[in-house]
C-alpha cells in the first residue's frame, strides 16, 4: 500500500511540474517563450493547479457511482441501462472454498453475455452459513464471502443490487427476526410483527448499518462508498397480510428508507416490491393479476412516494400469477403490466423502473423453453422501446442465471448457459439493442 501511495504522489508531482511548465510558457509564431511572472500571478497559478490535482481520482479506471436524474440513470453523465440477472446465492457459495469458484464462473459467464448488473442476497439470517448469527452478531467468515462477491463483481465490470432481507422464510427473512424476538421474551404472534415491533426493527436497523458500513477486506473500501454497488434493496417482495390498507408497510418503508439514507446518501435505494397496486389507486386494481394481489398490504404508487426511494421495482411471474397456460394471454398480461408501471413510474413517480425479477418456470411442464424465450423477448422489447423513446430508464433483471456447476440449485427458472445457447442469444441480442 505504501509503495502504491508513494508512486501515486510521485506521479502527481511530475504532472504538476509539467502543468506548471505549460502554464508559465506561451507559444507565438512557433517560438516558445517563458512568461513574465509576478509572485502573485505565480502563486495564483499554483493554487489553481493544486486544486485541479486534488480532485483527480486515484485510479483512472475507477467507476463512478450510478446516479438517478428524474426517470433516468446516469454514470458519469452518460446513460446507464440495467441489463441484469438474479443469482441470489453468491454469498452463500462464496462462504465455502469448495464452491467459491462457482461465483466467479457465474459472474464471468454473465459478463461475456453482455450483462452488467446482478441482484443477489446480502443477507442470510440464522440459517446454515448465516451472515447474521443472531441480532447484533455477524459471522466474519461469511462477511468475507460477501467481500469476495463484491470484489469479483468489480473485476467482471458487473454492478450489484444487494437485498437486505427476505419476506419469505428462505435464508431466514422476517420470520427469523420474529423468532429471535420471541426468544428474547417478546410476545409476537405474526411474522408481520417484523414491520411494527420496535425491538425487531432495531435488529434490522443494526444489520443494515453493519452491512452498509462494512470495510471490504479485499478492496479496503466501505460498502457505502463502493460504486460496484448499484443499489440497496430494503426487502425482497414484502407483503403485510395483516394490514391490507397498506398503512403498516408504508410506515416501515418510510422509516427504513430514512435509516438507509442516513448512513449512505449516495447509493440508489429500492424497496423490492412486486408491483401490486393498492388502496391509494383503486382505479388501477384491475391491472393486478387477481383481486387477492390488492390485499397483501403493498401499494405500488404510495410505496414509491416514500422519501429516499430512488427506483420503482416490479416483478413479473405470470406463470404463477395467472391460473391458465394460454401463452398469448400471458404475453398480453406482460404488456399491460409493464406499460402501466412504466407510465406510472415516469409520469406519477418521476423515477426509473427496475423489472427486478421476471421469468418462466420449466419445472412443471406447463411451459417450454420456446415460450420462455418469447416471454423474455417481450419484456426486453417493451422496456427498450420506452427507453429508446426517452420515456424512462432503469432496466430488467432475469430470474435467474446459473453456471452449470450450480445446476442442483435450479428452482425451475434457471437459465444455464451451457445448456441454453438459444436463450443466451436472447440475452446477447438485448445487449446489442441497448448499444444502438
């Protein structure tokens, strides 16, 4: 580290000498002359020069943090579009030296296909290879696994969306927080107490702070300062069945968005909701896949008006949301669902949209790979059309991409590059579309 710093300082002094030489000389009719310099002018030039040098980045290749400007994303003033994928288990695999190479393989294969963002879990609560062993106690080895994930993503030029909790019981989630509360003597009767109990909320806030302020043991930088991270996600697919009005979940979103931004005001923040419309927009309830979706405590418009939320998020799973398997009807639903949310994100919310998860399961035989690729192409076409017309920014993240060595984790939705060359072409074609 000392050698790098010494060389950096030495190079900056050499650059300063060259710039001073330029500032103090002039060329006239091909003849270079030294300028007449008074002490005051010389001092002023040196001050200006020093101020320029001080803001030069230490690494010319260093990424800039992706920023939001209205409904668009920018990187160093240039448009940034998310062409992404989900691989939720990266930290889990990185925690074991035997499976750690699979993490590198997943990121490398995605990068080769032109993908630039990965959404993955930055949580594992009380389960096997847990990051959070119990409230306020975190496993250093698993934290170092997350350090590795972030470092490897940077090497492959892939940004990360890091989710901080799960609505579902997989990898702990809100149920584990409530279990911890009861073990501590609280009298909690519902997993939805996660959203209201002060003690449980303090557990979550402490975990969020531990993650955001973590110093990466590989890069030596804090997560909250790392441009590899595109965005934080409060919770994967939150629902609060105990309060269909949406008031409970809305209060939690507002409180936790404020908490995240108080620690990290730089990175983007999303909620992680599926996109169901709620009581604040009764005229849009018909857009939901069914009546039940409007009673799960989420409210797309209201939720995203919370201060601190930067990105609107939706998911698309018509294969589980719709009761039938008429393929044309599924594609029509995708079109209606996406167009409505794109219009609302752009015109009512003024923020980019992330299709944070979308996919089709091949597990039960209702749909085949040909339909899955048509589904993906539909999603990509609708988004890219809106983006190219200047309506909105953001992007899409397919659920989910696996290298062949992780095939045993397939939930039916996995796209395995080695076995899906035609699907790989769909992804690569979308990459080229976004470059045009």
